[in-house]
């Protein structure tokens, strides 16, 4: 009997170890997925809002929380010409948005409007009315 239980103990330990390894791999995979999406809000594609203060902090926070919205909006500071940006979200992938009051103003405004339930097409119109003049004047 002791021979038999001696044979099963390593097998049981191996099974337990294998289960633990699998669980750790699953947990690590879930953690990696949630980190990459930043609690589902795109943190990995914007700079950390906590490195900024004031309106700039708020703007980066909006970019982190509403990346899909900002990706649908134009920026009116002229960055598409000198930075190669395609949309307002691009301004917050680097520190460009931190030094540009047009970018940060647009993001904060868009975030407030979105939080109040304003549709994207209406947000676009409002941003154009408020900030489009800067683009027309060359920045």
C-alpha cells in the first residue's frame, strides 16, 4: 500500500502543479488584456493623465476614457499638417495635447458633451463652431 501511495503522490503533485500553472497563465492573460485596454478605456494609447494638472489633466483623462469619441473628431490646431495627426485622439498619444490649449479645450468640451448624452455629429458641429476658426487662421 505504501508503494502505491508513493506512486500517486508525485502524480497528484504534478496535477496540482499543472493546474496552478494553468491558473497563473489565465490570470496573467486576463491581467495583460485589462492592462492593454486600461480598464476598457484605451489607457495604453494615451499618456497617463496623472502626469498633468488642471485642464490638461482633464483632457488626457477624457482621451483615456473616450478614445473612440476623440478618434472621430477633428482637431483644429493644425496638427494634421505639422504633426501628421489624423484625429483629436492623436494629440493625446504624445505630449502634444499638453502644450496646446486648442487640443485640450476640444477634448474637455467633447468629454462634457458626451457625458451629457450629446450625439457625436452634434459634438463635431459644436467643436467646429468653437475651435474651427483657429484652423482657418492657420493655428
